C-alpha cells in the first residue's frame, strides 16, 4: 500500500506543479457548456411576423389583437403590418421577415357564415427550427380563436388532452450540463492519465518504476487511482461552476452533494480504467493524441447528452447501452435536473463501478513490467 501511495503522490505532485495542463482540459467543456447552452434549445423570441390584412373586418381585428397578446406575453413574435402580400412574401424570402400571415378578403364574412375561413402562413422553411416554432404557435393561436366564448352545459363531445409537466422549463444550458461534466472528466482522464502515461514511458520515467520492488498490481492501481483523483477534481470544479452558471442551486443540499460525489468518483474510476486498458500496450506517444477525437465522437455523442437515445438507430443504440458515458450522463441528469434520488442513480453507480473493476482486471495481466 505504501508503494502504491508513492506512485499516487508522485502523479499528484506533478499535477500541482503544472496545473495549467489540467485546467486547459476543463476549459473546453466549460466553454462548450456556455456557448452551446445559450446557442441551442432556447425559445424563439421577437420573431418578425408580417401581417397582411386584406379584410379589415371585426374577425381580422380579433386576429391582430391575438398577435399583440402573443407579443405582450410569451413574445414569440411581433407583428409588422404590411399592405402588399407580394412584398410580404418577398421579405420572407430575403430574410427581412421570419414569416408572414395573410388575412384574405371576406375573412370575417366567412367566419360568421362558417364558410371554411382560412389564414395564410408564409414561412421560410430553410430554418426548420424557426418555421416549426412559428407554425406551432400559430396553431395554438388558431385553436384559441376557434374556441367558443361560452361552453355549453353538456358533456364534451371531443377528447381533450391535458399535459402535466413534472419539472419547470429546463433551459438547454441546464440540459447540457450533465454531458459537459462527463466530458470534462473524460478530457481530464485522457490528458492527465492516458497521454501522460505514454509520455512517461517515452521519456524513460517508466523505467524507474521497474527497478523498485513495486508489484504489477500496485503499479496499475496506483496509476489508476492517481488519474481518478485528478478526474474527480475536474468533475467537482465543472459541477460547481456549471451549476452556478446554469442557476442550479440544489447541488449544495447535503444529499445531492453526496450523490454527485459518488457519481464523480465512479465515473472517474470507470473512465480512467478504460483509458488505461486502451493504453496499456501502446508505445508511440502519437497514438493517444490520434485516438482522442475518435474516442470523443464514439463515446460522447451516443451517450444521450445532446440528443435522446430513443431516436438512435439500433446499431448506435447498442453502442450507447455499453458506453460508460451513457450511465454517467443519466446519473448526472437524474441528480442535477430531476432530483430523482438514490433509486434513479444506483443502477448507474453499479454499472460504472462494475465497468471500472472489469477494465482493471483485464488491464492488470496485460501490463508489462518490462521495457
């Protein structure tokens, strides 16, 4: 145990003497959280909606008032009056407008006569997110306009759906936080574990271990524990900073903090053991650098941190089922976003712990205690 702790001490001393390397590993996930969290997934606000009123009747006025109500409340779009349908269509095409609504002539008369009244919506469908958001809001608005002012005193003749949301609106920055924490720990393991181990072998530091009485198992477990400690530091820093940036104050609750700490520890052990297994027979220092991008794509994106796993094809879902990233992201989501408790995260803790143990048991006999 003393010999193994000497390896851990040496690795940590090296880290604290040059912390810039590990801090650089934390910068990328933190920047990704800030940029992507604010650039994607937000609600559309203040889109420019051209309104061509060719009717000028009371029902057209009702539609325009509904548009003003949307702008005053949810602010999805603001109406811009137009007199020419042709000009409105052209402005949508050139990007001066995000969409345009056409209120045709005789619209009010058709409403009163129940003669299939229609509104026209012109959208720029080259931007699917913008067009779908505006179409959804317009559909809601039309349904509200169609609702009768007074409900008849009888049983409803239509099936209604009432949605109950378990959680408040989760901004994309909060949604991305579990993936950013997981990615920070992986980058820390990759740089502070895999690459440094290969560099030590190339510089001959590894030879110094071989002249000591340390056993193969002590050397493997010492190097892995040192790398896991550095990954834990990265995970704790990103959890605290990311939660503060995203406005998640629940991390300071004692139970939540304990759950996060256990997830960070098991994730660090799993990632470090996996990287050690991949690097245990590698000699060329360029190999881990070449593998970094491949592993990042192969492990991070199928984890469900950016897009739901249920939308994946079968072969990609199969990768997600064995990917340790998947269980780390699921666990962090359950704690940070849902406060779901131990019931939700114990399968993730069990998988990550078992995964780490299996990786270490495979890597130990493969480790060469020779030059």
